[in-house]
C-alpha cells in the first residue's frame, strides 16, 4: 500500500460533502448578518425616541424580536448542519484508519504500544469531530463577525477602524505564531497519556501475576509516578496555551475603555449621538464574543494539531500489501520447515534452527510448554511473520511466494477463543463468503451438533449473535463449522482444547476423524485433551525440537 497522508485521505469526503459546506456557509452568513443588524436596530430606535410616533417604535420593537427569533432558529439549524458535517467527515476517516490498521503486519501490531490504535481511532478522531463540527466553524464565524464589526468601525470613523484593525491583526498573529510550539507541548502530553494508559491496561490484565508475586505496591507507586509526569505535561501545555488568549483579551478590554472615553468626548462636542455611542459600544462589546470564542478555540487548536500529527503517523507507517502477481494456490497440503529461526525482537529468539516435514493429509500434534514457540510455528505457516533464517514451505512453495488472497483460501486458522462477529449466524460461519448456500451452512452446523441451537435461536441463520451471549464451546464449534464449509488443504489449530468442555472436544474429534481425513492438520496444545491418534507428534522446548514421533495413520484412541 502506498504512503498516504491525512490530507489525501480527507480530500474525498471534503469534496463529497460540498453541499453541506455550502449550507453551513449560508447559515453562517445569515447568523453573522443578523448579529450585526441587531445593534443597528436598537441604535436607530434610541436616536428616534423623541421624534418618531409610538406606532413606529412598536413596529421596530416587533421587528427586533422577529430578528432575535430568526437568529435562534438559524443557530439551531446551523448546529445540526455542523454536527452532521463533522461526523460525516470523521466517520470516513475512522473507517479508512481502521482499514489501514488491518493492513499492518502482525509484527507491527506486536511492536505497537498497548492501546495506541484505539487511542487514535477514538481519542484523536473525536478531537477532529469537534474541530470540524464546532471549532473550525466557530473560528470562521468569529472571523466573519470581526470583519463585519471592523467594517462598521470604518464607516463610523477611519481612526477607530484602523486602531481596531491593528489590534485584531496583532492578536491573530500572536495566536498563529505560537500554535506550533503549544501543539508540541500537547503532543507530548497526549503521548504520555497513551503510555500511561497502555501500561496501566497491561498491569490490570496481569493482575493475577502481580498479586501472586506481591508487587502491588511497586505497581501502584509506578503508576503514581507516571500519572505525575502526565499531570505535569498536561498542566504545562494548558498554562502556556492560555497565555496568548489572556494577553489579547486583556488588550481588548483596555480598547473598550478607550472607545467609551472617546465616545463621551465626541458627544460633548456634538459629533456623536447617544444612539451612535450605543452602537459603537455595542459593537465593541460584540467584538468580545468572537474574540472570546477565538480565545477558547485557539487554546484548543494545539490539541487538534497534535491529534492531526498523531493520526498522520498512522499513515506514515509502511503497510504489508498483497502481491497481485504472486503465485496462486496450486499445491498439496504439505508443510516443511528448513532450519527456521525467528524472534519477535532481535534479542529474543523464539525458534532456533527448527526443521520438520509434514506430508499431505497428516495430522500432527505440536506439544510444549507455554512460550516454547508452538504458536509461533503456526503463525509462520499462516504467513503472519517471515522467518529470519531458513525456509517455510507450504504446498511445496515458500509462503511468501503466494498471493495472499489465494493462499488464505487454502488454509484455515482456529484460535483458542474464536472471535464472534456481532452479525448473523450465517456470516459467522461463512465469514461473508457468498458462494455457500444456506443448505450447505446448515449441513456444516449439523455436523458439529449446532443444528438444534440454530433452530432455537429464533430466526435461524439470520439470527444476530454477539460474543457476550455465546459460550466458548459454541464459539469453538462455529469455527469448526466454518472449516467444514471451506475444506482447506491445511488447518492450523491453536490450543482449541484449553477452555471447552469434554463433550465439545469429542464432537471436534469426530469431525476430524470423519470429515477432515484429507486435510493436513497441525494442532498446538500443552494439555493433550483430544483423543485423536496423530500420525506425527512434535515436542518442542525453548525454540528447539526435542523429539518427533511418527505413528501409523489411525482414528481416535
């Protein structure tokens, strides 16, 4: 997959939602225009209190009320448009990021800090939702308001217009020029947050080991230290981010006082009416609103820039991509390891010069302690990793030579905890392959003794299931039903017997002996609960093969 920047990813949804942008722009212009019109109405009323009839004043008052109501209606409509626009843009981004994360290699996933992808998909993307639905539009609206108010100042007094233009431009430059430095501080704070939460999650997951060795106090002290560092960075970023906003807001209040003084002087000279003074003071006060909004938005903007940088990092990571010109699956079910060595990190070698041969249709049991390298052997066969040394061949060819889409039609992988999709029973078994008929899926479910369970589920194959309502036994049998559908040449089974009942194991043994006699099966276990008589047993310890025992082909013990 080619390197893609965040800007390129957002180009399509930005252009695709041009209509929403137009509607939001129209609503912004109307809302700004009404806000600028309201002081003009009241100023006119004030200057005509003694010269106009009561009917005229009453009409102006009603018109003012109508304008206020219209401003509220347009504001509500604008809020709805903004939220819709923000979620549309960011849902596209979240979907694209999710797909990109799926394209990363298994090694990249293992190397990534715990929670880093979820933090970016939710934390950083949600910040951008706020940016597109609120922050960005509030900044545009505030700038429009400032431009409109400055235009009124220029109409009333060139000097007043120039003074507030200089003030406004100076304030905006102050914000813009300090954003990168403040964004870097927020980026550091967010990175530290990810690190702290990731480590905290790992400690919770390993709570049994922590309690078992009596390290609770050490973990608590370490978390307190980490959260202290995070707090320091968060406070520093927040404090420095508010300095520019505080400077300009204080300056604006001083300007408001000067305008009042000048207005009183001009009134004493007969150059300004009470309505004119009210109008100018109203606009100076009105200027507080967009600048107060800008103060908040610019204070938050560094977090947006930090989020953009962190998301863009995801798009800078290289991705594993399927080779369109690779070999199509045309081999048998043979598997061979030729002096294979592999480690997840350079200093931690999991397999060391492992060699063995599995013939087509053989059922092989790989035994060993936890951490001995059993699951790594399956993951190398599945193509999740590339060996550092030696060759892994399936069907007589190197795994890396195959085109992934073709290769994965020839092998299947069953985990100890089969992942359940929150979807129909049909899709959980077929894995979205539309080539299977409902009759074929029902037949596969019958062979794993789930036919009655399907009948009682309510809507048959269309019943929607989720992991919360499915037992480990049913989840495991659904995986085996999927294997009966796909009929792979090679089946990889990783610790399937770790947490299911004996009755479920007997059903799986029956499936293997009666339905998968021609499928090459490599099964990893350290409990040996299956009653299958394997043709080959491989014992592995600390990354080396201790013993390979060959038996005659049989059924169950």
